[in-house]
């Protein structure tokens, strides 16, 4: 009886091993660079933030010009004028840094929102491909992957096709 149970324990893994496991791999970085929805999101973000970025660039250029003008004219100013102008430039710089920080925070938050939407959609597509082609496991990160396991092109094609 014990021998029969032991034989059954060995038979089950052998039977499972004979059934081939299908493994696939998706290169997430490449998918985010090449898929149409990712490119569309990038373009959308550029449009959404281009006006604020230009305003920041202009404000930075104005501040730089004012600082250079101060450096050039400082020797001809009285001590009180010089101190007042320095305070004014420091305040302008603080305001500029605050606006730049807010811009970066807003941009990063929006990038995360867009990225999450793309990843959610991509994960649905990966699951569809896995189910349709009977994959047992789909990996998204690995140290090494043989090219025959890479299904990134299929996922990109499905994402681009809107499937």
C-alpha cells in the first residue's frame, strides 16, 4: 500500500512535466516606447503642458537677464539700491523655483495617470493574448529571455489595433 502511494506521488509530477508549459515575455519598456497608445499619451502630455513649460522658460530667461543686468549695474548703484534689487531678485528666483517645482509635480502626476491607464490596458491585452494562445505564464521582467519567448510584438500589435 505504501509503495503504491509512493508510486502515485512520482507519477503525478511526471505527468505534469510531459505537458509542455508555455511561457511568454513582454518587454514593458519597449511596449511603452512603441505602442500607439503610449505615443498618443506622450503627445497629449506635451500639448497639455507645453504652454506652462514655455511660460517657465520665458520666466527663467527674464530672471537670468535681470540677474545679469544687476551684476553689470551693481557697481553704479547705491548700497540701498543694491540691497533692494538683490532682495527683489531673490524673491523672483524663489517664485520661479516654486512654479518650476509645481510644474514638475503636476507633470509627474499626469504622467503617472497616463502610464497607469496604458499599463491597465496593456495588462488586459497580455491576458487576452495569453488566453488565446494558451500561455501558462507571461513574464514582464527577467534577467535573460530567449527571443522566441518574446511576445512584445503581438502585444504592441494588439494595443495598436485597439483589440
